[in-house]
């Protein structure tokens, strides 16, 4: 696993273990991914990009989430992240 992917997995694990809150997770993850995605292997990119997209669909406001079935709440984001981290660990 590349160093960039390892860092992103650490950020994910910090979120999953509630060491950082959702807002911190989304900000850190997306910023790092945007800056270093080109250093990821193709397999890493495919999995980590899906976490990036889950972050894009995260919405803390329940009223806004009700208007779009694609939007995720915090628990749905955690589930998506956990699933993709497992997938990434399986290929490394």
C-alpha cells in the first residue's frame, strides 16, 4: 500500500474510532485525497475515491437529507467508510 493510501486509511480509522468528528474527517480526507490522488495505485484510487464520493454525499442536516435519497447521515457515512477500508485492506 502506498504511503498516501496508508495516511488516508489512518484518517478513516480515526473517524471510525471516533478520534475525530465527521466534519474533521471529511475536511482532512478530501483535502489529502485531492492533493495526493495521483500517487495512489489504480486499485487504491478506485476504493479511496468511493470514500471521497461518500464524503461528498454526507449531509448533517436531516431536513436537507430528506430532499435527496442519495445524501448520507453520519452513520451511513461511517458504514460506507468501514466497508471500503475493509476492501482496501483485503487487496494490500
